């Protein structure tokens, strides 16, 4: 017998829905069903090792910051902490120097003589021989009239413009030896000024 067209369409629609794949998630597809406890993913963690790593990183950053700050302030030369002054007990000789130098570096040592020490047309300036052994003298301004040995030391005769006038002497030097070097510079026959420089490789 004949089946009405509307019943055939409804039957076909029901068959299509029955044969279509279910869109509901099934167990095992990575999602949990309502009422089902979520699955735990096991991850190997060593928190003690991780904390040690973090601590080492912090120490490394701190040490790097200290080195940069030290370099900027002159601990390795050419900075505010490196520049120093020394003078003799009588206050007649004042020396501007850098505490820190590097081997092979060239630098200037400034020596100021007070007017009370310039009684003639020249000033006898004595420099310790041990210091001269550690440096190479590239030049002296003003140029000495002469130089002579006084035991292990050297005396330079420095000309002055006129008596009772202060004088400034500049030594252009180059560091040759690594380590700590103590220098003595002063007027001949008087207690000298003393200072120490440290030379990095």
C-alpha cells in the first residue's frame, strides 16, 4: 500500500539522525565526564635543584653588578676611586696619582712643588729607584737640567721659572711590572711623599 510522503520524510530523518556519529565526547579523548575525577598529568620536578639554580643565578647577577660598578668607579683604573693625592710631611710636595694601573698602560704623574721650596732657579727632586725600576719614563715636563744617582735613587734637577714661585712637574710613565709598587718622591734632604700603586696584568 502507498505510504504518505510526509511519513516517508519523517522516517528518513529519524534514520539519518540514528546513523550520524555522536558528537558527545567519549571517555579517553582527554576530557572528563561530569562526575568523573580529572586525570592528573605526572611531571618530574626537582624543586630543591630548581631553588639551587635560582640562587646561583641571583649570585651571578649580583657579582656581575659589583664588577660593573667597580669598573665604573675606578677600581680597575681610570675612575674616581683610583685618583689619590700624597704629600710629604712638610707639605712642600704634593703628588696626584692613580692607585690602580694596568701593565703596559701609560699615565701621568703630577708633582706640585710649593713656593717655599723654590729658593733658587732649580729644585732637586729625588725619586726612589725601586719605583723607577717598575716603570718606563717616557718624558718629564719641564725637562730636567740633569739627573744623577743617589744610592739606589735618582735625583732630577728641575728648573723653575723664578724663585719663590710654585712649580709643577709631570712625569709621563709606562707601567712595566705587575703587582704592588711603592714610590717615594720628595725634595733631596727631606722626608719624601710616599704612595702605592697596584698594577693589574
